[in-house]
């Protein structure tokens, strides 16, 4: 196996978008706004052709965003991309269709941008401040090993409760 093959294999295995998604759902658990119902529609991944046809007949749609959230009767949809990632045509069509139906729908490149969007929509309380982890990241993991420091800030309150979430490493 060449170094290039190994690098490609590690990149596939790392699944940077899945790592971003895991971290976002940690944020929802730690600082989700009251009344938010957020989930991941599990319609991605490889399917055998017959299974894909069955699921299509049951209403599964290609390109549905990674995160769907409902708050106060409003639908929010966020497609996650790693740095340099691009939307597929199905993903672009799904985001347009969701916006046409009245949902707030967009995509984000990386964790920082995704958190800013979710905070801006009022789905997450407070704000996230990203600081690099003091130790060297494990090879191939890039920023997935950074420590995340969060601070809750209640509107109109001078009190804030600091807390942190350790990002899960991707292996």
C-alpha cells in the first residue's frame, strides 16, 4: 500500500462531517434552547439497489440536510460540510425546496460556522469560543482534537456558567 493509498483510506475513515455532526449534537444536549427538537434524518449511506427503491417508495429523499430542527413551529435545516467540501446537486435542490416551503435552510463549512448559524437561529443558547487544544493533535485528525470552551449567557443576566465539551476524536 502506497502512502497515497494510506492517506486516502485514513481520510475516508476519518469522516470529518460525522465528527462535526457529533459535536453539534453535544452542543444541543449541553446548551440547546428550550423547546428545540433536533435530529438527523438517517437517509445517507450506501444502499443496495432494491433497498434504495423500497426506501424511495417510503418517502426517503436524496440530499436532505444533516440536521433538522423544529422550534416554535418553525423548521430549520443545516447541511454540514467539512472545510473545502461541496454540496451535491441533490443537496442544493433539497435546500432550495426547503426554503421554498418556508424553512430556514442553509449549509455550513466546518464546526465554527455551523455553531454560529445555529446560535443565530436561536437554537443554541450562548456562544462558542474555540481555542486550540494544548497538546499536539493526533496525525490525520486536524482540528477534531481542539478543546471547546463554552460560556452560557442568559439575556439580561450578569451571571454566566462556564462549561466545556471535549470534542470526540475521530478514529
